[in-house]
């Protein structure tokens, strides 16, 4: 449970910083993502999940 709270907290901090520091850039990225096909968006999502899992695994290996 603490891992989930830590992860959620980190996501909120990073997303909040992006919105606070570059709101117009976030709008540009959202507009770009709207032009992509659902298959391309799914691939991007799966790659992000895979990268996140690899980072979590690496952290656990280094912290142990």
C-alpha cells in the first residue's frame, strides 16, 4: 500500500509541476495526442507501463 501511495504522490508532483511550469506546452502535447490513432496511443501507453515497471524493478534491485 505504501508503494501505491508513493507512486501516486510522485505522479501528482510531476504532473503538477508540468502544468504549473508549462501549461501551453501541455496543451500542445494534448492536441498532438488527439491526432494519433488509438493503436498508436495504446502502444505509447504500453511502452510507458513497461518503462515504469523496469524502473520500479531496478529501484527494488538497487535498494535491496
